[in-house]
C-alpha cells in the first residue's frame, strides 16, 4: 500500500517539534508499506527554514519505504495572522502540484491543523480516485476563535464552512482525543474513529541518564521543573513565569522552558523584567535528544490557557513526560486531567492559576519520593494504554481497511 500524507507541520525525528507522524510512518514502513510525505521547509515550531532552504522541492528518504518532499511555503509564518494565512495557502497550492506527480498512491491522508492542507488532500484523493482519510489533531477553527486569533466574522464563517466540507467528504475522520468526537460528528463527519495521542515508550525510558544534559547546561544539583514545547499564545507560559516568581526564594528550584515559538521573545522579556534568576530558556532540540532533556528533569509542566475548548485535547507532551517516568504538573482541565488522575501520575492544578502551579512544584520538590512514585505510576499507565506501537497498529488497520 502506498500512503500519501499531506502535512505542513511534519517534523522528522532529527528536527524540533512533534514527530508523531514520522513515528507512524516508520511503523507503516516496517510493515512493508510505502509512505510519501509532502511537507514544508519552514519549521512550524520556530517559523524558520529547517533542513531545506530551497525555493521549490527537495526529496529526502528515510530508508527504502519513506520519501519526504519539502514543498514551497511563504516564509513569514510567525510575522502576523495575515502572513500565516498566506503561508498556509502557499503550501496548499505547492503541495497540490507536487502531489499530482506522486504515482501509484492508494490512499491520501490529510491532517489538521492547518486545515487548508485538508483541501489539498481531499482534491488529491478525488483526482486520483482513491480514499481520503482526514485526521483531526486540533479543533480548528474553534480553537483559533476561542483564543482570539481568528476574529473577522467573514473569515470565521469561511473557516467553519471549510471544516464542515472536509469532515463530510472524508471517507474516514480520525481524531486523536475522545473530546473531539462529538464536535466532528456534529459538523458532518460520517465515520469517526479514535486513535489517541500517545508516546514511543521505547524512546522515553525512566532509566535514561540525564546527568550529561544537566552538566552541559549547568543545572547540576537543582530541582528542575521542565516545560518542553511550543511557546505560543495557547500555551499560557506567562503563568509559568509568574509561578517561578513566587518560588524564587527557593534557591534549589529551577524552571526550564525548552522550545520556541512566536511568544518566546515576550516571555524572555517578562522574566528579565521581573529579575528572575530561577528560570532558564533553552532553544528547541531534535526529538531524538528529548529523552535526555526529560531525564534531566525532576517534574514536567503541561499548560494551556483556561478555555473550555481546551478540555477536549490530549497534548502529546503529557504522554512523553509520563513515558519518561516524570511526574506531571498539569494546568489543563478535561480529558487529559482524567488520564493523569487515573494514572496517579502527577498533580493537576486549575489552569491560569500561578499560585496553584507554584504550590504543585513546591510539593514535588519537598517530597522527592512522592515525585518519583508518581512518575513511575505514569510510566506504567502509558505502557498499558498509550504506547505508540499499539496505536500505530490500529491506525494502519484503518488505512488498510479504507484501501480494501
């Protein structure tokens, strides 16, 4: 079977960002299937040119069965919302032209966000007369409206029309959180399957030694509370900085923010303006290095803005934290809180509350045995319920079923 994936935000394992789709592609390839991925040369996390800086297309390979094609995208991804939309549309068009040249495809796999590439995938599937699978990783445009990024009424209506169009015309809609099922059904999805976010438990291991990572960045002897991921509007990292300010008198606690995003310069200015010496900003690192960063942490932070819609989401990072055997300080309500509560894998606090976040970090720092126990409980839970290999097997069965 030849699978064509249209995914502007795709990140390979040796790049910063979420690598779930590369991990899935490798699983499919190991089982004898061909995967072609059309993606952008502009990093969705950093907004900068990544491995490919050429103006049109470059082909890379990962073994015999995976080809990665990097199509043109307007480079000013993080300059403003208008520039962002131009970036999305430019990739939608260039990826369509490149996709036409990919031969002998059996199924087209589109994914959102950004939702515009879903139109590319739908059109490609119809032209090639093959099934169209649409994967929903984020309830766009609803999230964009809720966070205040998308405000113009005409654009909102057009985006909602596009969302319904794609849900209704997909041969199969796959969601990665149980909280999304009702939303996509109400907007026209005819067949919906759940393949949860999860983690590669073979990559993240509580036994990995983080000493060298600690030594390299000079944090030996500290209790490290780590946030790893995007520094964007939704991530509410200003609350983390406020929490760090409240525990600044605890000289042995360090808050580390690892990653990049549009809001990072403003966050650095906020920390500097508050005169914080207990917060450290680190640049993004490739996924293959992330196990060592998590191994160097004593607890890990997951946070989103206190919006009702964010109660529906399953953030990738939470499962990686748990697989690494780290207790999670969770400032997100909803379905992901249910996971942490069931696993006894960390401390959940109300989102948007820096006092509660600071208290949770202090609680774990004051009781290392409790922190370690929570981390191992979380690891056991993801092994049983959210292991990437078993989830990839379910996803592959759905693709094979569509083609059959």
